[in-house]
């Protein structure tokens, strides 16, 4: 069964929350580097959480292209569809 993007986005907000130490309001256009100020270690921890949650492997070469929460949601839906 295909994942709904809305469901992925809602769960993604929940997964990001523990890393969101500045309590930045989360939206589709929230940027990991600029808005949340995530460093590479935090990004890798978040990626590990996403991989566990959705049973996917996020290719490392994809990460530089994923700047916003919405882009990550799209990538997860796509990776799940391809799995």
C-alpha cells in the first residue's frame, strides 16, 4: 500500500521534534540547515530514525538535494514506492 504524503509529513514532524532544540515551527518549507541549524551529525541521526520508521535506505548521495522537510517527505514516499 502506498504511503500518503500527508501521513509521512505528519510523522516526519514528530521525528524531527526531538532534534528541534530551538523550537522552530515546522512546515513543509522548513530548511534543515538554515532554519533548524542541523549539523551533519544531527542529520545522520534523523536519517537513521527515518530509515527505521519506514524500513527504507536513504542513499547518502540524495542528502545534499534534500533541503526542506517537504523534499524529505517526497523522497520517503518515492523510496517506499520503489521498495
